[in-house]
C-alpha cells in the first residue's frame, strides 16, 4: 500500500447539503425554511432574546445590585481549635507549616480566627489575626507575629 492508495472508509465522508438547488437536491424550493414569514426571508433574522414584541426575559428580571470590589483581599482562614489539635506545644506555626499539615491550600495570605480555645503556647506567624485570636494566643503563653504580605510574581506570557 502506498500513500496515494489511501482512501477514507466507504460512507465516512458525506458531501454537504446544497440547499435551494432544485428538486433533485432534496432541499429545493423553500430550502427547509418553511413557507413565508420572517425566518424564511433573507437577511439577519431575529436576535436570540427577541420574543415577538413581548418584553424579553432579560428586561423582565431585576438588575443585579452592588458591585465587585477589584481590590478585595482573599485570605485562607484557620481557627484556633484546629491549631490546638494539630500542633505540639511551643511549635512554630507558619503559613508553610499549615500547608504541610493540609490546613490551608495556599500560603500566600493566611488569617487566624478566634474560634475555639487554645491552651498550648504556640509561636504563630500569619498575615492577619482577628483581635480575639491574638488575645487567646498571647494568653496561652504563645506569640502572634504578623507577616508582611508581598505580591506573588506576575506570570509572563
């Protein structure tokens, strides 16, 4: 067999339907558009949202209110009860160690919240703390250090 002998399997290739080319084509006369009416005519047709003059659904629904803040800062949150359960006394808790323990997915911005109690002294470093979390950590004999957030490097295309 040679390259010029290759042929598609019988029935694999089908020629496109040439509409409006007479009776023999099987799609002659009205070319599958029915008889008369806006959709049978040549030209643009109607917009997808047009409902024949009825107030379109797009205009019947209320507007979405508010806005999206483009400067929003998203944090990965961890509560004190989870730190109490997962770390030994006097352990150093950093965003990287939280990722290793599987408590957060991303170490870019971590915030510690004050749900639960903490009895172990822990050295916690995070990008933000709630006031109650900071108070509870220091009351247990630990320390709460706020890290400075730096923007991750931009992806170059």
